[in-house]
């Protein structure tokens, strides 16, 4: 009897769920867990999110991936985003929006990547991804502004199932709804998992995962994005990834955003790699889209991917060496678009012991600890 009374008192001082990291993955997980009635506290070291991955991204959501689970997460994101005004409305905001632009994605492949993409298309078909694949010589029938030199094939969507959103608005909508459901977001810099006293701990620390869990190979990977202006504006242009060069771009208002394939691990600052524009990005843009020969650089920024150095794929699930610690990290540039499915999946695993909506077991922590690669080839 005494031991039961002692245990009951102890529980009062123990949190139900603590999430370390209040970025897009932490906010999504907080929303889904709170929706299931769990009492959630989110600890975030920097509530301005100045160096977080999500606000410095292009905001894309897609289902054009190699691995099936990534395709399915992309499909889940689309459904969630399209239903967002109903799912995330609050008393203070009855009509949340994320400024969605459903222009689609266009991925261009040279001979060196074509074989791999043909294999990926089998998974697209199995997952009903609704993608279209055309040979290079047919591409200008759909996208007349493209120069097809050096291309073999391309994959795209034309049915409004891919595009981009405003990352800040998406995060705010998830966070505000989670708070309305009972979650709290607090400024706190957690240096060790041992600092936390909770029934369930979720590490959604992104680039800084290794500070908490030394055995997880996730590190900051710096990428630079440039803002450019061109006299010729093509507002219907999809978010385009040119695999031969690694450069990717999309419209942004009357301008364009273009990302460099060059990256740096553990970069000490977020100063853009300005030389990349003249050396890599502008030549690739002018080659692939001839009207871009006249573009001018108007700005730029750099941001971090939380890169899983093992295989560029997410790490999600329960840590096998810790009885109450779960992870969601290593998205390598896909955190924003995968946040809804990851938040849902982690909630299922925590509350029922298994995945139900999408089987995310291939993302397991065990795979990383045993160095079993499950590579997602195309990082944009």
C-alpha cells in the first residue's frame, strides 16, 4: 500500500510527454499527441527558430521519391495540407492558411540517373503516386521553356498534388493548434536526455541531435538558396530539380528561388556561399532554361539540413537502448513535407505500440545503429 502511494506522488512530478525541439517535426508531433489526449511539453532552445531547418527551406511538398515510405509520406502531406483549414483551425484563427502553390514538381534526369529513376517509377506505380514520366524529346510538349540537352527522361505531376507552402505559416498553424489542445511550448536548452523526467521523451532536435544522442549520425548540412530576377516570368513553372547539375528552383512572386547542390557539413555559420551562384547555379539555370540567361541575383540565404550521413533517410522510432526515448530526425531537407506523416506515425507508435497509417519501421533507429543503409538518392 505504501509503495503505491509513493508511486502516485512520484507521478505528479513526472511529465507525460516531453518533446525536445519545437521546429516543424516537434510541432507536428505535439499536435497529433495532444489530439490523442496526451499532455505534451515542448522544449525549444530558440523560439525565434532563426537557425531551424524549416523556415529556411523552399517549402516544397512532393511524393516523387525512390523509397515507398517516402512516397506515402508525400501523399499524406498533400492530404493534410489540403484539409489544413479544418484540421488546424482554432478559436483565434478559424481559417488558417499556408499560402499553398500547387504548381507541382518536375524532376529532370540525365543518362547517369535514368536507370535509377526507372526503378523508382515502379514504386511510384505501386503507391499510386500519380506521376507522369516522359522521354526528353517529349518534354517540351509540356514545358516549352526547357532545354532538353543532356537529358534522357523526366518525371512530373500535373494534377495539383505537389507544390510548395509557406513554412512559417505551416509551423504556426501546427503549433497554435497543439497549444489549443493543451500542449505547452517553453524556451529551454536541453543538453542531455538525463535532464528530462517524463514517461515519454521525443527527440526532435534536428541538426543538434548528436548533442543529445551521440550514437545518431545526424549533423548540420549547410545549403545556400539564391533569389534571382528575370525579365521573363513563368508563374506556372513547377519546382524543378535538374539532376545532372543538382540545381533546383521555383517561382517566388515575381522572382525565383534557386538552390545550390554544394553543401558543407558542420559549417560554423550560415553565411551564403555566394561564389556558388556564378560558378554553379547561374550556368545551370541558363543552360536548362534559356530565358534565365538574363537573370540577376537579388539576394540569398543559407540554412541547415538535419542530414543523416548514413543514407540521407529519416530516423524515426524508439531508441532500442532507452526504454522511453523516441526519435524523429535526419530528414535531410524533407522535414517540412514529411512532418504530418511523421507526427501521425510517432503518435501511433507511442500510444498503440505500432504504426497504423504508414509503416515507418524501415526508418528505425536499429537500422542506423547497425549501419544498414536504405538510401534515398535524390536530395533537393
